[in-house]
C-alpha cells in the first residue's frame, strides 16, 4: 500500500500557513468555498462518523495518548452468599487501565495553480469551484483511508468468510495469522515501495517473540495470498452471505462482547440507524449480492424449481444519513465507495486509473476473475462495534458556520482541521534573460507570485487515531461475486 508521501513532500513541511489574499473579491469568495465544503463532506464521510470524536488544536502536541479503563472480570458462574448467622464472604474488585500512544501525522493537499481571469464569475464557475470540490473530496478520502488502514492493520484477528476466525483456521504454515501491527509498523510498510517494500515486509511483527511471524504473514501480502489462493489452500475464503454475516456478528457479540453503537459523530443529522446495532461497512456490490442470497430463498429437496423461505427477508430498503438497511435487527450497513480489494497473490488493487487524461475506474479493480493475479477478486469489509478506535476529527466546519448571524469577523476566526484556503503565496515559473559577465543566455527560473496572476487551494491536515479496543473491529475477508 504505497503512500503518496514523497521525500520532496517531507522536505517541504513547514510551520508557516499561507493566508487568503487581502483583495476584496476573495473575501466573498471564501464564503462560497466553505459553503461548498459543508455540502461535500457528508457525501464522502464514511469512517469518521463512527470514530472521529477527538478535536485537535495545535497546542495539543504531537503525541496522542489514551487511557482505557478495563472492568474487573466476572469469574463466578454460580453464586451463593453465606447465611446471616455467619460472617459474610467478600469479593474485592480491581479496575484496570490500558494505555495507548500514537504519533500524530500531518499531510498537505494542494490543487494545481490557476491563472486569474478578469471575468470573475466564469473563473469561479469553470475553474475554482471544481478544483475546490476535488481537493475536499481527496482530503476526506484520505481520512477515510487513514482510519481504514488502522482498522485493517491494528486489529488482532479477522473473519475469513466460509472458514472462521484467522486465529482458528489452518493456514499455509504456523506463522500465517492475522496479527495487530503497531503504528510504527504501519508507517514502515506504507512509505516503502519496490522489492521487499509495502506490506510484503519480512520484518518480524512484535507478538510473542517467535521468529518468522513477519508483517507479510500477519495480515500483509503473504497472508492475503493464503486466504485468496483460488481454492489451493485450506484458508481460502468464500463469498459473503447473510449467514456468514450473522456468524461474524455472533463472534463480535458473544466471543468478543463488543458494545453496539449509541451515536455517530461529525454528521449534520444524528441518525437513529446505528443505535443499539453493529455497523457493517462494505461495498454496494457486496450489499446488492445479498438480495439474491440462498438463505432468503432456497430450493426444496428434490425440486430445484420450488423455492421456500429459510430466512425471513432482511429489511434492505432503508436509506438514512449514509446508512443503508437493517439485518436481523442487529446490524446496519454503511457503504465504502472504494473498498479494499486484492488479487489472488495478495496485491492490493488501486480503484481508479487515468486513461487519455480521463479518470476512470480501474478495470482490474472492478472485474472479477479469481484465477488472475492482477484482478482484485477479493474484498475486505468491516463489522464494527462502538469504541474500537478514536480518531482526530477532520472537518467539516463548525456548526456556527451555518448561523444566520454569520459575519466576516466570525468567519475568519473559525478554524478547523482540514480547512481549505485559497492563496496566491507561492512560486511561479518565469523565463527571462540571465547574464553572466558578457555572456547572455535564456534561463528558466521561479519567482514570487507578486502580481497575483495565479491562485491555488491549499490545506494542511493532522491525522491521528488510537485503538479503544481494536478487537471490536472485525475485518471480513471474502471472495467477490455479482448476480449472474
């Protein structure tokens, strides 16, 4: 999973923040920018509504610390107190505490530069509006992918559809098993490309100290190759069905005892959909395939044309605030527009590509062919309970932004993580004549944008997250399918 962070980007990290130009037209333009951002964030916000509850400000430091109280265990399966005529027995309970620490990360997002046109309305409509919408979308997608990266790599186990928990399945060898990465391990694999890079890293993951428990075999490339080996391995996953979702829910509810959700975060409206339920985050493709599930309508014995209901139909027609449908009264679904998909050899597949200057869906991402080592025929969904993670909130603007009493002073006093600015403070290329002694030659260099001919959007975002209890998040690995 290569990162978009490059050495050049790291070298350019600085503490100064560019501001919006003081020209009067841009003051009114800032209002349009923020209003556009309010409309766009709910569209792309998937994971942040579940976990993004920490508001970050610059004076909070660079380390995210979290303490989680752990209740005393229930260890008696039967109970009988002493008689009143004797001394009563006594149980004494100790509440524990678990400590988590994570280093915060920062990333910068910029649009390409734009030449300012005298016709301001056309400039906004044809150039700035679309570019601003796009950078907001990329920021939220990056936040989604950051949270999902934690959910995939920091969880200690995974549910292999058709097989069971990875910890209870016979893998290729004893070292193949889903394990929890540290965030240091995650940064190691996501910022490295080429041979031996990515999550095919052969470094031992810190578990019980046994040699051979590498990152690659603990949820990385070799582990995914084992579960997506097109029928050649004992850990080969099957297609996602209602019955498998129910079995995974029982693991979360009974074996892990994960709490259900009672609220969501960072949404314009508080949806009632997830209250008292777990949330299944999956693709629209996986959700749609459930409509034709054999558990809903199965053939009777001896007559394949006669169908009989074996499972009461799930309510899959509800849609509210980004949540879709209700399964068994225990699970509500939420859609990921770019789910994790990988090929039979374990390689992750990118969702989009550029063809003839057009951004189009990557055909290797959309097609299904379990025999191919380049087509993403396998997918990762997540069944999640409350408090699995806590993450730093990235947008949207504070609710005061929508107030009817908004004015310029209030507007410019408001700051939020992921705020997008329009700036003219950057270098632009320039060509001219360079003189060295008596020799004259053409030269190309850079100059300050002092004439204000160009503009660009910039945003600086802080990302961070820590597990509350990562066991409450259960990745579901399955083979993709579509209705034929």
